[in-house]
C-alpha cells in the first residue's frame, strides 16, 4: 500500500532534506558546527518573518502553545488590558493564557467562520485603554484569516502592542513583520515552517523588548522567561556557544535546513505558491458542491481549507479519504466540530499534493455514497493550477 | 577522519534504532499508530522509573528545565517552604524556580564535590516546617550523587514531598521511585534515557497529584500546568487520541524505541552496566594521576566522571582529546569551572566507549606535554571491565 499523504493542518509532510537532518547523529549543543547552524537558523528566522535586524528571534524547545505562553508571560502584567481578536479555538486559548498572567481580557469575537476587521478593532481600542492586542493570524479551527496588516496599523495608532499567533500561518500567509509593525510573531515548527513538531519560534520587536525590560514584576513563567534565553540567542547568533537549557539539537538542525529551503525559494514566491495551491483546492472543493466554514473567501486562509460535510456525510468519510491517499483532519471548533473537516496545504506543498487531496476527497465522497462525477473537482483545481 | 564519540554529559550517542525513528516520516499526532506508540512510551516510562501503576507519567515537548519548571510550578504555592538540597549548578536552578513560584527557599548547600547526607536533611526538616524537599540526583556540574533513597525516607518521615531532578541520572543511576517514595522524578530525553534533546519527562506520585489538586491558587505557568496535560496523557495511555498541544511526534517515537531497549536489557542490568563502566573510567582516570571533583568516590555519580586537570593542563587539552576520538565537556560549576572537565558515560554506553574515552584522555594529555605512559589508564580500566 502506498503511504497516504499527510495533509492535516500540521504536522505536515516535510522534505527529504529536513528528515535527513532529523536522523543525523546528534551533535553537542556547544559543538562549533552546531553553533553555526543555530546561529544561521536565528538569522534566517528573522528573514522568513520579514523582520528588522533589531528584532530578536527565539528558538525554544516546546510546542506552539509554549510560543504563545512565552509571548504573553513576558508582555502581560497584572491588570494589563488585553484585547483578544477572537476567531476561534486558538484565540480563546490566547485569552486563557492572558488571564493566567493577570491580564484583564476583553474578547472581540467573531461567529465561527467570520473574521474581525481592523475597523472593529479600532473601535474597541478607542473605547478603552489596552496594553496589548492579540490576533490569531489563521485560526486552525475555522480556517479564518485575519487582516493582520490592518489590525497592526490601528493598534500602532492606538499605541498598543500587537502579538500575532502565526502557528497555522507563518511562512504560508503573507506577513511582513517589520513593515506591518507586528511586535511578536510566533509559530510552531510543524506547520508551514516545515520542521517536525517540537520547536516554539518567536520574533520580537524592539518595542516589545522595551515593554518587557520595563516590567514591574518578574515574568510569571520560568521556562518561557526571555531573561535567561536572550543572552543565549545573542551568543549563538554571534557564533559563540552558551548554555541555559539544552536546545533540541536535531530539530534545530532540521529547522535550519527548512528555513534555507524557504529562503532559497523566496518569500514572495512562497506566499504566491500558497495562494495558488489554496485557490486550487478551494476550487476543487466548490466544484464538488461542498460549502466552507469561512463565510467569505476573502477572509479564508491559504494554508488550509475547511469544507463542510455535504448532507448525509460525516467524519467517518475521512477513513475513506485516507484509503484514497490523503490523511485529512476532522473539525476542531467546539461549536461546529462535527460539521466540517480540514485539509492542510502548507510548507513544501505542491500542485500534485493539491490534486491528490481533491482526488482523495472525490473518491471518499463516492465511497460513502455521495454522488459526484469523477474528476469534476480535479478539473476545477487543475484549471486554477494551469491558469497563466 | 573518524567521527569522534560524543561523550559529554548529554546529549550522548544514541542507538541506530533511535536515530532511525527520528528520521521517519512524521505521523499525525492523532494517527492510531502514533497514539499506540505514545501510549506505550507512557507505560514504559513508568517501568523505567520503577514507579507504581498509580503514578502519572507526563511527556512534554521541552528541555529538562521545563520538567523542573513544571514540577515546581504545580507543587509550590506562595509561601510554601522548600528545602533545596544543593550539590551544584542545577540545585541552584531548582532554587530559582521555587522562588519564581512563591516558595520560601532554604538551601542546604554542599561545597563543590561534597554531597549532602540524609542525616543533614533530617536535621533541617526537624528544625522547621517544609512542604517540599528538592534533590538533584546527580548534579551535572560536579558529578556528585545524592543518596535519594535516604533523603526520601527522612522526607517521608517528616511528611514532606520530594522532587528529584534526575536529568543526569535517570535510567543510569539506581532509582526505585515507588519503593523509595519519590513524589516527582523528572528528566530530559537526551541523557541516559537515550533520545535526542527536546522532551521533558516526569512521573508523579498520587501524593503529589493530591497536593496539586488541593491548590488554593492557579498554577503559575500555563504551558507547564498539569491541568490540561493530565487528560491528554490519560487519553493516549488509554489508546485514544486527544489534543492540547501538538506532541513532538518524532521525538516521542524515538523515546518509545529507547525505552523499549532499556526495558529489554532490564533495569537491574542497566544500573549494573552504568556502575561497571563508571568504575572502569574512574579507575583509568586515577591511574593517569588525575584527581576528581567528588571528594569521596562513595558519592560519585555513575553517569559521568569529573576529572580535575593535572598541573599545567587546562581546557585547551579537550581539543586534543577530540582529535584522539572523544568529545568531552568542560567544567560548569561557577566556582571551579576552569579546574576540571567532564566525561559522560550513560545510556547506550558500552565497554568500548569507556576505553575510547580513557584512551583519548591519555592521548590528549600526552599531546599537551603531560607525561603519562601510554596504556596505563587503559590497563586500569580494562582490569575493571574484565573483573569477574
């Protein structure tokens, strides 16, 4: 049997070069070769995020939730006002984390599938004083994309820091951290960044570092505190070994390979590829007669697609899709969990993967008795992929 | 050139089977095959720790410092008395973490190279009320071993919980968590557990879980909070997928392989092998005329050896050792950092590795002009290895 493609919203399929780095003999964390690799990964992370030279990257052993935890633990103090732009499951997690560290949290919530506009954010920021705005760039639970450029603009005008959770977006969705004025952009390794799970990644603006340096109280979390990590990141970037806690050596080596592959392709090309693949998958899904969770394709993510099950079809159909060659994910948002499924298409995804996913959905639908003409979804996808 | 053996106190050399698991295509974190592997790793972790069936294992993405952070964040509340048995750098880190979460910390400190006895701990526990005692099983900075069995006994008599940092000890030094009454035993993946760095591992007693359940206040750290993790660990062990944060899939697969290799050998055999290898390395080092940091071999760790540089030799000699085939580590304890070096011998270490390390030290010493007869260290090591 052919191994089915892993097309969930992370972990994804990684490149052969990344997996080879994973399986290499582990180096000492202070080996000069490893120090060079870690230093390069830090520099390349800044480039992939399109951040400025004065932005500080952090590469930590942990999941994406650690990246969220670390951003908030360092930037929120008791009583700080935080406006959480809420487009789903992960926005609500961000709110939980903010409350844990003493933030007084207001949610600006969209219905599942809707987004929040910069105008809505501006209105709230004008109504009350906030130290921080948090945004989920793409909420994995709904496939909804937020206009981060617009939100960051109104936040800057209000003098508020912006933390953007890019877990399901970074290196897939367009993001220009310095140009847009995003204070913290964070992600996990196993999404479009293209490295197996286990690394939390953050890039922090000078303004956010200044806010952290001016804290009145100790950072709530010990492990996520930037205090001990900052000199380590500076040392490795300066090609000197330093120790606070042992880095996840093989994951960092794999990350360095992946970041180089991304930069070799070029960020504009990477963004464009994700748009094209996404358009193709979405066209295929529409041609099969399936609706999607995002209420408007203008705020649909390009890193995943969230089709609604057609009448008479439920999550058991995903087993048939798997047999047909693609591993997809079920729903995640508590309010609509049983009504939709999710197709991840990010990282080293290509046109063949897009076609494979659409073909597997077609086959899966037919297997559970949903009438669909073979190839109709594929034809729609192919039309997008071959458009000039 | 032959790749030199990595013989620092972690990361270490991992087995081929473990590295093959690292490089396998990453599975979905909810794939039934991965769920089975994660479940097995949790069960096997309990066995390697010789913990009871009612002890709760946690496998988290993060470094060993996260394991320390998580143990303390969950068990310490504002004003709790913590007695830190201090045998070096990592004991002091434990004290820092306890303070971060509101503990009023007393240090019971040994001079570098000395240990702390159960009698000393008993005396302190009788003088004042403590909620928690922390112990560094082996402090990587000094190579000093603490009598955990004895300390746990006096702590139990005083009604105090015991947290043992096993980062440089677990699966190398003898530890019988249930029999000895250790409430939290924690470690990192990259030491004797035999998996590349990136996993924090804890096994928690029913008594510690009860203390955590009875907390008056929220756990200080979000990411390290057992609250959201506990149902995930229970689900995976029950062979059901569940989601809080994406596990480090490849590292967990590698861990499962490594734990199985350890259990296939058998814990008694593993402990005995570490003692024999350690005795051989230490005999070789002594035969070369080098002193060691531990002031008495009865409290010297079996997972690493900390030789003092002989007169006229300093850290630059480690480059010569590397050329001769072994990567060793420099000193770490701030007070004596430049006076000694460290040889790690844990995990899948064997007699050949012990001889390789001693041979490389011999060659390195000769290369920097320290007079030593070739083979004298090796002969002493070999005498131990071949003793009945």
